[in-house]
C-alpha cells in the first residue's frame, strides 16, 4: 500500500501557489508549466523505485508465550534484509501491533538506516545477519492475547511516497495472574510478612493428633499422655495440629457487583505508583482466591472453586500442590462485566454439588436487599456447612460519607452514602447473629484477610 509522503504535499502546495501566481502574472505561466512537466516524471520514478527496487526487510518476532499480569514482558524483533532488492529506503518506521490487553508506549520507532548498510546479505555471513530490536509490554488484563502483525512504513528516496509493508508474524499466548512470588517457601514467607498474614503455631492445640514429645516448661498439664508417661518414666505431651483433609469452596462473583475499577496496588500518595494499573475488584478477588488455594493445599485440604455471573465455571475439589497449576489454567481467563449475578442460584448449586461438610467462602458485594433474598438458603447452608460471606469495601461511598459537605446537593449525597453503608453494616450484624461468618475489607487487604480467617477457622475447630 503506497501513499503520498510529506514532501509530496509540500511540493503540491508550492505548485498550486505558483499556479495561482501564474494566473495573475503571465511571465510565471511558462515556469509553472515546465515545473509541472519536470516534477511529474520525478514523482513517478520515485514511486517505481520504492515499489520495485527497495528492500522490504524481513521481521521475525520472538517472545514468551506466557505473560504475568502487571509484570514487564520482553518482546524481541529480528529485522534482516531479504536480499531480493538492491536499495534501502530513505527512512523506515516500525510498528508492532501488540494486543489491547497490554500497555506499551514504544511505537512508532524510527530505524537507523546505517545499521542495515553494515548488515551482510543473506547467505554471506551468519553473524550479525539481523538487527535486534527489543521492547517491553506490560500485561494489564488476564486471558488470551495475540500479536497480529508488524508494519513498516518505508519512505522513498526523494520523500514523495511512503510504502506500508505488512509482515503477518502472528504470536499467541496467555496472561496469568501474578503468582510467581509464591513458587518457593522462602518467597512465601516474605509475602506473608508484607501482607500481615500471621502463621502462629500453638503447641498442644488443635483437633488432630500429630506426635508425642517431652514435656517442656509452660506446657499444660491437660496435654500430658499418662500412658506414655508411665512407659517412659518421664512426662510426655500429646501434640495436636489443625485437622487435615478438610474441604474449602471459593465462590467468586463475576457479575456487576465486582465490576468496579481499582488500582492494582493502592497508591501511597495522591498519584498512583509507576507500575500501577487499573483492574476490577474481581481481579483482586481472583488473586486472593488463588493465594488462599495455595495455603489450603499446603495444609492438605481439598480446594474447589466456582464462578457465577458473567461466566459460570465449577472446579471440583482437588488436593495436592500439583492441583494449583490446574486451578490457575482453568481460571486465568475468567472475565467480569456488568452482567447480573444470582447469589441464591450459586449457593443452591453449591449445595447440590457438595457431598461433605465444607468451608464455603463467597466473595461478592452484599447489599441490604440480600438479607431477605438469601434468608432461606443461608439457614439451609448453615445446618450443613460453614459459610463466610466476604464483601469488598466501596471506597467511593466511604469517601462521600466522610467528606465535609458544602451545599444542599452534597449534603444529600453524603446522607445517602452514609445510609447505604449503615444498612450494609446492619446486614452483616444480622448474619453474625445467625451464626454466619462475615468479612469486609479493601481489595488490597483481601488476600491476607482471607488467609488469616482461614487459619483462624482451622485452629478453632469450627470446620
């Protein structure tokens, strides 16, 4: 595809101005005619050289097929000569059509012509046979992605024309949640310290027998195993641990309730951090659910996950650390939008699927009307399972409710926000009086809050 360049338009404007002047001055008429006759073949020759005698170059893209959400990914373009044509373009601009799910501010890039002059032709010398251009993209959405093609905008020798050359080098892959920081125990301990997760092991507490050991100062007398003490002639303690082989179900609302944009990391000041990007509350909930799944699998518990709303998915209970990769691959591309979601249907479906007592964690954004619509199903679940209802804080409503009002309109908005938040708190208290567990926290604190509550439930023996 060829199109006029900047020089073409400049010469055209000058030619039109000269023609306008020739209309008033007869002596310029001959100059105008001859300049047109001279320019026409020059413009045609410039186009012919660009179309048939200019090297189109060859581009090959190399990148990893797996991206991590929010982490920079390296993309490499190998640009080489084709050797089919003799001349190089006067100028060359490079464009790589990266997917919309990534962020990049690199293009267009102007290629240095001198680099290609020193480049050997194909077949002459394998070393330095291509020019390597590297750039980075930041994935801002989970799911599948595709780099469709690269484009070159080649300029003609005199600048009259530009040729658009398309290289259909397609690259496909997937973007997963940022879970690499939990690949080793050392890294996990660092993450737990940063997020405030408390993993305190209390001796002599729990429901499941673990081992016998010698009595130590400070141990409870109730924990002494008198039979083992009599056999060994010294005090022996029975040590317990939290029950293993339990089951956890995580239900995520992928509908409109969690389709609210928040920062991936909470800004420390008025402006977000450089690596911060906007994501939905559902993305934060999914990351927290995966983190909790990791911890539950570490505790030898079975983990099941379900999504309802925009996309309905169900993963049956799985055990063992090998199950984590399957969970991530099954949920990495779940999307959230403004579609309605039914909390009642999700809980009813969970009841029909679960065959044993389970710790059910539902993450959504509960409101006052849910107290009446979920009343019957919550009582039924309470008889068979342990249920934790998790809501994410609405920062906008809290900001409006706590601001200083100026004028009648702002006062009404503040009163409405305060009333809305108060109704939510009354709903949570009502559910707590019923014996249900509730949790409300921000998107940033969700992962640590869920794990702390999970460990507390296991340590208390409620499950």
